[in-house]
C-alpha cells in the first residue's frame, strides 16, 4: 500500500540540497511526485510531494527530519488526498505593472470574494528594460467554480488594475 507526504523545506542555499532529498526518497523506495523549488533571497525554499510504501513511513520521515542537521528547516505533513472538486474550470491571470506594496493582497481579495481558489502563484520583481524602474510580474492559476460570475469578477479585476496601475489579463486555461 502507498502513502504520500507533503513537505516544505527552507535553508541557506548551497549545492547538493535537492540531491540530498532525492537520495532519501529513493533510499526509501519513494517516488518524487510534485515539487516547486527555488532560490529566494539567498535561501533554498521548496515544497515537495512524494509517495512511498506504507512500511517505509517512519524511516522516510525520520530521514527527512534529519536534514535539519544540514541546516534545512523541514515541515512534513502526511497527505490525505481528497476527491477533486467538480464543477469548475481553470483560468490564468497574468499581471504586469510598476511594483508597489499591496498588489497581491488586492488581487487575492477580489478572487476570494468570488469564491475562486488560487492553485498556483508565481511572482517576481525585476527592472524595466528602458527606465530601470521596478516591475512586478505575476502568473496565477485559478480554479473558478462554474457558479462564479466571471464577467463580474473580470470587471472587479479591471477596476483594481486601474487603481494599482497594472495590466491584468485573464484567459481560460486548456
């Protein structure tokens, strides 16, 4: 029988961190399922979902927690999969504009008020090519219930886009 877990980890970035985790997963007959990992502000940060035989549960958890001796803070949750919700569609928002505090909060507030779930959120801040000003970019994958009035949600997003001085594009995801 198979079990799965979801873990987060963060620590000072250095070569070999992903390899150390992959070695533990493989050693305990695990299968690397989903992950998001990156270098953020000099730190390695990651979230990972793995599957493994039930009889390896205690040992794989112990081995993953031992990564703390190598400077990684690790949080482990046993995965309790729930059935996928039905009656929804996926869309994606792209946001580009001058960086300023509050952009994510304003947009996430509109989405939540329409019952929309944020499935993935990727953000970055960079410099504009010509002016060198700080530019905020985001890509958001949304799970939108079929009962959501998408045209009203779009109007609400357009209204805050004007206030925030950002461009927001919403498109259906295939």
